[in-house]
C-alpha cells in the first residue's frame, strides 16, 4: 500500500471514529436532557435514575418546594439482612450479578431479578414524608422499565404479608402481568391486607383492588408505566407511554362478594377510600355474605393518630338488623383501654378511642362484629387482630411478603403463605422511577414518555 492510499484509509477510519464519538455524545446528551426534563417537573417528590449519587449511594432528584432532601436507594437480596451500594454489591453469580442496560431513556437501566437482586428505600428514610403515600392524597408515579422475564412489582410501597388475610403493609405500587394481563396493573389498598377477607374464594387472601391499562406490551421493550390517583374523583388510572386505554374486567372475588353480573370498568378504577398507613387503615369483618345477610361489607376505619373509628356497611339490600362493634388495643395481651369499647353498628356511626397512651409497634388492635339475636349478641365471624408495624419500604423490582408454596394460581404457578421465597419477583430492567405529589396531565405524561410507543 503506497503512502497516498494509506493516508486515505487513515482518513476514512478517523472520520468513522469521529462520527461514532459524535453519535455517542449525541445519545448521551439526549439522555441527560431526559433526566433534566424529569427532574425539573413541578411537584417532584423523588426521581431515581440510578446514576445520580450522594457519596457513593444512589440518590433522588426532588423539587425543593415539595421535599428538602433526597431518598437513598440500596441494593438488597432476600435472605441477606444487609444493604449495599452498587460498589459494594458482593454477589457475582448469574442470578445476582449487577447488570446495566444503557439503551433506555436515561441510560442506566439496572437489572433486578426476583429476590436475588432488588432495591429499596428503607422506611425510616421516608416515613411521614410525601413519599409515604397514604390517606386521600393525589399522586403520580412513573417507571421507565423493560421486562425480560417474570412480571410482578416494578416499584412502590408493597408488602404482601405472606398473603394472610389480615396481614400486610400494602399502600400503592406499579405491577406488570397480574390478573392474566400483559399490560400495566396498579394496586392500591385501604386495608393493607386482603381486599375482601370476607370472601371464601381461593384468591381472597390477595389484593384485588387495582387499575389495569387495556394496552398490552411485550417483553424486551422499554415502556413508561404510569399511574395517577385523583382522591376528589375517587379514581385510579393506569397509563402506558402516556396513553390510558380503558378496559372492562370480571374480577371474580369482588363479584362473589357483591353479586354483580358481568364486567366492570378497571381503567380508571373507582377507589374512594384513604390509602393504607400503619396508623390509619380499614378493617373488613368476615363471617357473612350478601346472599344470606344482604350486606356485602362491614367496614371499620381505624385512625390511631386522630383516635377515631368510623363504621360503614355496604348494604345494597334493605334489611333491618342490629349490630355492634367491640374494639380494643392490647399491649402484651393487656388492654390499653382498660376494657374493650362497644360501638353501635349503624352505618356511618363514629366513635372516639379513649386511648391514654401512644401506640407502639407491636401493639395489637382487636375487634369483632356482633349481631343481635333475640336478647343475645352473637359474634359474626372471627375476632380480627391487627398488629401495628412499621410501614413497608419503597422497593424496586420486588414486593416483600412473598411466601412459600401454598396458594396456587395462574398468575404465579405457585405462591402462598410462609417465609420469604427468593424465587418470586420481577425480572426487569428499571431505568428510572419518579413520584409526584400531584396529578400530571396527559400532555405531561406523554412528554415524559420520551417517544416510547
């Protein structure tokens, strides 16, 4: 090869390398712009892109008019009580190795794999801040992600409690692949536990209250999953890439409880209750059914901060009967009230809890429903015992409280009560998660989808 031809070849290589570098810089600039757009959106409680750090720990962007600090994220593994940064993650086996996908909208998608590798913001970091989504508050949550296998939780505050009917710390979370759906599922809970514990259906120990988006999406594609809750309208909505697709669905447990026919709207989904918190939650009694009693639900809203009770009936059939509520709070089996209080079981009846001391973790709410039969009061169903616990962490890629094999269903193959099982959870890359303290408009949701379709 002569000198002239060699110069031409070197020039060609230089041009190609320069073009490649410019292209890489252009993509990098685009992703940085996406990060800046998300971080600058008003009402931002937290935005994690798994790149922004404080020290060597992943941190969140935030709107200083909403919160005053970021919320740190650590890596976790089921069965290991320790938490880790990306730099200290010790596991290198195929299931647990830390892997990154740079093709998403922000450029640093982290692989989460069932219970082998997930992430969390510990509860003490955000308890009673705007990230602790509870009560009747508006919010929007968006997750930019790509499923590569099993679909379950993407992000949220969600502890299944081993699928026990009166256990769990469920607040709000984004899911994929639940209820035989290939689209977005957004769970919300007033009880923190089973949605319909009064039911005898095989799935009655699980959460059934959710919004579904009607548009399915495939694995190995980046999507922007979003949800908005409007407490004034009492609606929970699900969005895929900035678009809400309505869907009707036949939810078998609710159908059995309320005896309605056919399908009901699930996007948006009607939800008029306050979202669960450890000190304010709804208890649903059991031991009755609408066919025999004409009442679909007996509910008690317990607020241990305001020290109030509110009893409600879901009573579509007119029937005159007398009920009463027994309520107590115990610490080491001893009543903190002196003795159980009695409350008339009339729809919308209110009462004040005469609690002389502050509630602590480990205290237990005891309550039961009674029905008058002649001159006697007969207990309806079981005594409900609700242990007061610290709220759940905010997790990514894995819901807590997933037990061992007992309850079988098509969504999981097997799932059930028992100790945490490492084989349950999502197989997913998550490139970012953002939470806002307001309802984003459809235009804003579309903008924050960054062209994903």
